[in-house]
C-alpha cells in the first residue's frame, strides 16, 4: 500500500472514532454533534381538543334529555288533571263521572269502564250495563261506596243513576274541589321543575356543563313550567264555569 493512501485511511478512521453512539437521533453541524428532539406530530395535538369537544357534546345531549323528561312528566300531570276534573259532576250526566269507580272482579280491583258500558240516556241520567251480569250487585256497591254521592237503581239487568240538580251549597263545595285539584297539579309541576334544575346544577358542579349551558337548561325548564301552570289555570277555570252554569 502506498504511503499516501495509508495516511488517508488512518485519517478517516480517526474521524470515525470521534462519533459517539446515542439512543437519540443526532445531527452534525460544523463538526458538533447535536441531539435531535422528536417533534410531536400535528395530529397528536388534536386529540385533547377532540376529546373535550366530544365530552361537551355528550353533556349537552344529557341536559337535553333532562329537559325533555321534565316536559314529558309535566304533560302527564296535565292529563291526570283533566281526568280528575272530569270526575266532578256539574249537574249534567257524563260517563266520566264514574272514572274513579273500581270494582272487585275475581279478586282484582278493576275500573268500572272495563267491566261495563256506560251510556247517557238523558242529561240527568247514567246507565251502566255490565258485560258480566253476575257482578251487577258488586258494581252497585262499588258505586255506593265510591264517595260520589250517587244512589244507583239496580233493576237486575242494568244500573241507572239519576243525577240530581246541584244546590248552591253543593256548587261551592265542587268549586273548592276544582281549586284543590288544580293546586295539586301545580305542586306536581313545581316538583318536576325542581328535579330538573337540581340535575342540571349537579352536572355544572361536576364540570360536565358550562355556566351558560346550565343557565340555558334551567331557563328552558322554567319556561315549560310557566306554560303548564298557565294551562292548569285555564283548565280549572273552564271546569269552574261548567260547575256554576245552571
């Protein structure tokens, strides 16, 4: 080997020995070894943001379910109000007057409407025709003990109920019943509102909802509450008019 070639080889070997092995990637700049710090991939930086957005979306959905549940429960309260007011007699015969009457049918308390046909032969009379004639006497007793103040007439085939004209004193009692039923419905509506608002406040406290979101949910429930309370007042007023109309 020529001397010049050997000298070049030894010089290269000397430079190679100056490199150090590192577990991190390195770069050479002006003969100086520098570690290369890996840079996070842009897509990794999106992960926390996406997770946060998804959580907020799910929280909003949960709050919407709370407000929808409140609305549904309030609607059921209105339906119950209508049923209760329908049982208050107004001096005119109405099959709904017997809605609360239940009779023991083979050991099970059964609504009268499921055991018989209730018709209105005249404005002052109801007629009850049982599907099963063997329970005629049981139905008669159920009507007597229902607290409606009716005196049924059992002819062995059907039961007739004469609806007496209301006295002024009786009308006043019925008006009080209307108001009482209306107040019970309002209490139920307010309890539903309280449950919904409490649930939303818990979500806000746990960090699942922002303050503005929580306020929007509470406002929606309050708006629904006000609407249903107004409907209760209108429904009760309509029934009171029926009671006072001669």
